[in-house]
């Protein structure tokens, strides 16, 4: 899996679980969080594709969701978002 905050690769062996208090070695971000979960989907109801999961208010912080599975989506420093905003600014000559 990759850390959603810094995109650091986290080695997870098959069957290994991410603990509730585990943090990324690269940036100290919580690993057992919604943004690092395979079920996380901002376009889904409650931002989660697992219908049985309880609502979590802070998606970036550690939580005790029993449905957590390490996700494979690449995170990062927000550079893609910043690039998109820059493209919009240049489009409208801001």
C-alpha cells in the first residue's frame, strides 16, 4: 500500500493487518485511516463503498473501523490538485 499523505510505500504482507496506532515511517501520518482504505471512495455515500461501515468524521485520522483494508491508491503531497488549480488559473488568466 502507499501512504495517502506522502505516497511512501508501506510493505504489507498477505494476511498482515494495519494496527490502529500504526503510522507512516515517512511522514508520521496515521495508516489505519479512511484515506488509506481500499473501501474509501469520495463519490460514495459517506465516502465509503462498504455499506456496513459506520460514519467517520475525520477521514485522515486513525479510526477503529473493522472494515479497513489497505488500499493501493497513490496519495501524495497534493501536487496533482495544485497542478489542476494552476491549470484553471492559467485558463482564466488569474
